[in-house]
C-alpha cells in the first residue's frame, strides 16, 4: 500500500503543479510542491506521533464519502466514464482483499470498503442513467 500511495501522491502533485504552471502560476505551483514536500517530510519523521498519522488516515474515509455523494446528489453522472468508474470499483474491491490479507489493518480496509461502496453507487448511476447529461441544457 505504501508504494502505491507514494506514486499516486506523486502523480497528483505533478498534476496540480502542471495545472498551476500552464495556468500561468508557476510560482504558486513551486510553492505548493515545496510546502507539500515539507509537510510529508514532517509526517514521515519520528517527530510526528503515530496517533496523528492514524487520525489523518481516518479523515480519508469521510472525504471519500463526501466526494462520491456530491456526484450522486446531482442527479446526473456528468463526465464520468463507465470504464473508469468500473475500474475504480474493481480496484477498491481488490484493495479490500489485499489490505486485509497483507496488513490486517481494519482502518485501511474500511476506507477501501467505503470507496468501493461509493464507487459502486456511481457505477450503478452510470449504468442506469446512461452516461453524461448536460446539467444546464440550452434553451432554444
């Protein structure tokens, strides 16, 4: 889980930097990378108590649920791809299994279970609603 999370973190940070860079805010992008790097450095150092890191990991669960529920309340799937949503659902199911068998960490497994549940709801929406719909149709 550590290796996968590290590469996802680096990909996300790279995307955020590129968005800021191509938006003409390279300085802000560099500042974001520097601040984020310092924050991660502090988190992985012995200075940070394990209970704090565990609390941050537990915060991931409500964030996942809120991000998925937001899409479900809109009544349309927007630009969600059926393939991507299906892969996210399948990946979360696989992560439940691997986190339980490899680490036995129930907090990590519950995070993936919540993610799988929310992604399953989104996948059902994509399948039932038939993909993208314009939430603001033009009148004419």
